[in-house]
């Protein structure tokens, strides 16, 4: 799944993920709405803060 865009969101940054990929995983319905509650875990992969991150979708 590729990442496409970072956007400012009230003191945070959001990450855009292709909706078709989320739909294939059952996280988004045909209307583009999230199905249930889902979280994403984001962690830095670098101790040197070089900007490498991993995003993991987590379902309850």
C-alpha cells in the first residue's frame, strides 16, 4: 500500500492512504466510509530521525 500525501490537521499531520486498498481489506465500505473503529500505529524506524516511519493498521 503506498502513501500519497501528508496534510496539516489542527496541530497534527494526516496521511492519505488509497481508499481502494482499504476497501480491499474490508476497512472501508462502498461509499468510502470506515467500517467500525480502526486505529493506525505509526513508529519511527530511525534513531537518527531521518524520516523513516512504519504505519500499521490495527483493528480492535
